[in-house]
């Protein structure tokens, strides 16, 4: 694990150091990939957008200004903007929740059975999130999975924190009406 | 705390408030069933969303990123510091040249026999020669601009196609 700070690594990336880019990638590949995946609901698209996010990071590294927020927020903003653009572009010709396409497996092996159950629950969650409007889904993903504060999300998205809270309440209401929460209670 | 406003419950659930604030929200929850139910719903939704665990991207992704990296754009050149007196000096020099040329043309025109025939009516002679010299000067300028126009046009097209 590279002990250098994000700030140090992004400065080196701006100077053309691919090893610094690799260190940043190793640090953020999982959160960025999962942010895109849960926002877009499509693994193939998430893979492409992860690649595009770090390609943009390379090109735009000189523009990062630590006075305007953390590196993590800046990187998430790049990923979210790319996801929004791609989702709106493909809105009419793409089935967003391709996780549904996984065929159900049947086996007597208890480990396989548990994996199938996990996969089904995950698909259920993906369907739930997919049923939310994009701006609701975004705030739910950033709050529940990435633990960002409303003020931080507000700086990233340009939406007032009060509006984000209202969106979050409404999203939770919608989720409650869509999901059989008893399935997840244990 | 108004129970119409669920924001304090969010503050408690996501631990975004100070300990004293969270303590006061907790004490409210003891007496408010509505807020208690909302907190339970947040917890339940959180457990439900946890079912979608983090996934790993494909291991070859970084290699693909490296191969797709664009050439680093050149750093922008620092802006040249210009001398603020330079444009003023240039304009003054141009005006001086124009006035000198006008004076020369006026003197040449005044030597023509036609002007001498005007005799004593000096205002007509002097003002007329000045006006005619200005017209002559600008006519020559327009002629030069029109003569250079095709060259400048093709030059700009050539520069545009190379950029």
C-alpha cells in the first residue's frame, strides 16, 4: 500500500507519472467501480466508465484544486458526471439492470445455495435502486454505500443539502413501498 | 423538534451531529413513535442495501487504462508580458507617418497648374488641396488593401487547415 497522500499522488500524476496514477487506481478502483455500478446497474458499462474515469483523471490532473474539496470528492464527481451522461445517452436503448439477466442456479451444495441466495438478494436490491429516479438513486448510493455527508454531496453535485435530504427521504419512502423488507430483516 | 421534520433522525442514523445533538435526538425518540419507526425504516433499508456487496472490477482494467492514455497535452505557454506603452507608441508613429504623407501629397498637389490658377482665393486653394490629398491617400490605401486581399485570404485558409 502506497503511503503517499492523494495530494502528492495527483501532483505526480499531473507531471506524467503513471506509477502515481497506478497508486491512485489501486486506492480508488473499488469505490469508484461500485459507485458507477450501483448508479448504472450494469457491469459492462461500469467497467467502461471506470476506465474512462481514470483516463479523464490523467488528462485533468492539473486542474485538481485541493482548496475546492477532497480528491475523493473530485474523483467521484468525474465518475458521476460520466455515469449521468452515459445513462442519459443510452436511456432509450439500454436495459439498465443487466444484473437481472443472471440465470438462477440450482444445486444441492449448501455453498452454492448460499451464493445463489446472495445473488438473488443483490439482484433484488439492484431492481429496487433501478426503480428510483437517477437523482434519488445517486443520493442513496452516496449516503448508504459511500458514507458521504450531505454537505459533501452538495459540493459535488451543486444541489443544496436541504434538497438532497428531501430527495433522500422520498427515496427511502419509495424503497419501502417497493421492497419486501422482511426478506432482508435477518 | 417537529416530527414533520425527519432530518434529525437522518443526523442520528448517519452520525452527522455532535454527541450532544445525538443525545437530544435519542431522548426525543423515547417519546416519539413516529421518529422511532422512521429510524427503524432507515436501519432496515440499510440492511437491505447491504445485500449488494462491493464487487471487484476486472483485473486487467488498469492495463487497458494505460494503453488508452492520451498523450499528455503540452503545458500552456506562460502569457507574454507586453509593454503597455508599445501600442500607444505605435499608434503615435502611424499618425505621424500619415500626417507627413498627407502633407507631402498636399504640397505636390499645390504645385499643379490648376491650383495656381485659383489665384488669391487661398481658403479654397488650401482646403481643397488638403481634402484632395486625404481622398488620394485613402484611395491608395483602399487599392493596396484590395490588391493584398486575395493573398491574405489564401494565407488564412492555409493556416487554418494546418492547425
